[in-house]
C-alpha cells in the first residue's frame, strides 16, 4: 500500500510518517500536489497556516479535489481537515471544497487550544474500541461545515462546540492529532488505514 503525505510546508511530517508505517506499506512525502495523488492513500498533515498551505496546493488543487471526489482514500489532520473546506478566515486562498463550509477562529477567550480534549457524540465505526474518547489538539481555527451530517464526532473548547471529525465519501478529516493521541489515537489511525486498504 502506497501512503503519501502531501508536504505543503507543515511541521510534524516525520512523526506522522512513522505512525503511518506498517507491514506492506510504503510511506512517502511528496511536495508536488499532482504527484501526491498518485497513491493508494493520501494524507494532508496538520501544523501550519491555511494561506501558505493553500498556495502550495493551488497548482494541483483541482486535480486533488477531483481525485478525492472520485474516491481516493484521504485523511486530513488538523490543517489538512481545514483544507477540505472552501476557504478560511485565517488566510487567503481556496481550499479543496470537498466539504461546503468555511474555517473560522474558535469562539473562545483562550486560543489556541493546545492539549487534551474529549471527543463526544461519535457516530462512526472508526471510534470503536479501543475508543478514542480524548485526543490531542493544537488549533486556533476549526471547520464549520454547511451540512452538519458530515460531522462524525464533536468536541467543545470553552463554550464552542466544533467538529472533531468529518467524513465525506472516502475522505476523513480530524481536527485532533491522532499520531499524538497515545495508543487509542494510533489505533484510530490504523483503522482509517485499514478501511482505505
């Protein structure tokens, strides 16, 4: 199985690549958005700014969106999830538009949200045992999908309830970092990969 991390200048690529490794898998890091979709499983990592990531994505944005809509298994983590939306208040540039909606700043006094937070209202088999009931976050912005039916899990920071995870077709987006969320987070990541295989 070929797993490709699209490198748009985000941090944390190597620890995520390590978490994605496993028997029968080849993990590659690819900065070209056109070449990044020549894979069995695409990962858009977290950590970074929306504007810079959108600029790196721009030359292959339409091709990547088409591939995801056609069924390319894809995981978007944190900023990677936010790139699935139309755009962001954080910076200029277009997202992939897989999920209609916009990325907005958390409605909270204390941002960014950094640390552990609970996940609730889960309604997807990806959150099976060992249950990922708490996860590690590092975010100031969150997705606000126009259609709440794409949301498969929620979290709350202060009084702001926001999507912890979304699903559209074979695309999964998570606002948290599964690779930093201890054993249940790694188990979640492995279930996502197994589903894509």
